[in-house]
């Protein structure tokens, strides 16, 4: 069984993330969406809420597991018996960072491969940070995030 990890902070999950996920299901038997506890960036939503949003957004999909992690990604992948890490790349600036991370992960655990996927054109500019900025300024997200995520975002910015 080919197991892949699709890691991210998913703060929040977007339709761009879901696009990468759905296309990844054509390549792998099982995909674990691994929600990073934190990362370099602070998060708007706590881990528990991000995991819930990811579960809600993926409930209709099969062969998906949603989990969270707080360790080196390659150690987590080994623990889950995954042989591949999936990363989405929107632009060249993403590639530089992701390439560096992939090389370090390969050095730590050469048996785990990294696969880069580009989103479809309609999501090529989309990021969680951009979504949060739009909502914080009162803008609409249209078809950029799942409807449950839209509600959570609007609720979060009403209370801030």
C-alpha cells in the first residue's frame, strides 16, 4: 500500500489544498493529512479547530486519514509507514523553500520521497494567509474555501 503524507498548518484549509489532495488520491492508496501543531508561523486557529475543519472538508473523500503532528515530518512519516510527502507548489518562490526542505528530508531519511504538485490554475495564487487577509478586511471568499471554513473565518474575525 502506497501511503503519502500531505502536511501543512491548514490555517485554514482552502480549496487549493483540496485540489492537491484530490489529485493525489489518483497517485496513492492512502493519504494522511497531517496538520502541523504550529510551525514557523503563528496560527489563527488552534490545532483542534484546524483538525476539525480538515475533517469536515474531507469527510466525503475515501482513503483519507486526518491527524496532527508535532515532530520532524520525516519521523512522523516513518511512524505512519508513509513513503511519500506531498507538497503543493504555487510559484517559484514556493519551490525554493520546498526544494530545500525536500533535500533535508532526503538527507535525514532517504527512503522517503517528496512529490511536488501544482494546483490547477484557478487556485495557483491561493494561500491561507491571503484568505485570512481578505476576510479580515471584510472581503468575500467565494469558492476559495469550503463553506464550513467560511463560517469559521467570519466568526473568528467578528470576535477579534
